[in-house]
C-alpha cells in the first residue's frame, strides 16, 4: 500500500548496517506508530472495521452488460450484479445506466450468462456529504487524521458497442459525468477481469 511507504522504509532502516534482505527486522519501539504497523503487517494485530447500517448494500440486482474483452461487433451480454443501494442512488452519484452501459431491467436473466472468471469493470463513486472534517484515529498506526462524512457507491460498467467501446473511453465518459454532477464527488476505477 502506497500510503505506508514511509513506514515500510522505516522498518528496513531498523536492520543493522550491512544486513541482507533475509536478515530479520528487529522490533520497533513499543507503542510507536511503527510498532503498531509492524505488528499489523506481521498478523499480530487483527483489525476489524464496523460497517454503518446505512452503508449495507442490501439486495443485489441483476444487470446486463457487454464485456470489454469481446469484439465490438459481438452482442453477447453478461450477467452482473449491482447493489440495491447503489442502484437507488445512481442519480445522486452523477451517473446513469446509459453512461455505465448497463441494462438495469434485462428482459430475461435466463438469456444472460453468469460467466465464471468474469468480474465486470467497476466505478466507485465517492460523494462527500459534509463540509467539515471530524477527527478519526487510524486502527493501523494509531495516528489521528480528519475525514469528511461521505457515501460511496460501486457501479459495474461495460462496453458501449458501437459508441464508447473501449475501457478508456467509457472510463472517460463516467469521469466526465461525475465531474459534471452537483456536489463534491470523485470516482475511482477497477478494471474488468475475464480469465
């Protein structure tokens, strides 16, 4: 994880000079951020995050989409899932089924394939709902930081066929839709997996 690069470097510097990569890293000072991270990384500390009731996904709904791995001329649609929470808040996230290239009301899921080894591309939209940050404490390092209240929604998306067919084109369309929406929003992406 990139956010822990400094802690990773500090762990390496705990080794005596002239040590090799195989040399065991000595323990960091007790109760330090470095020790908390070292124990977490070694599996000595188990960290659990409680999920707020309002962020539970609810029921999963079927959607149809075309995967990016198929040629643009292929009309095969795959079965994917979207949480009822995300589907209900699609407009609040600044996107539409048309931008995502998904059919939220497929005629018959019997005609669609749930393909083993396929995971659709996903857009994760974060909608910041507050204006002032509140203090939080990292469960990994014990360090305090500020965070604003926000909601995030995960949307599967697919190829648009003759329109925006490539992953980068659809990603650009989604990013533009989120940027053009009202409020303070951001979007990140996970690529499609098709083995």
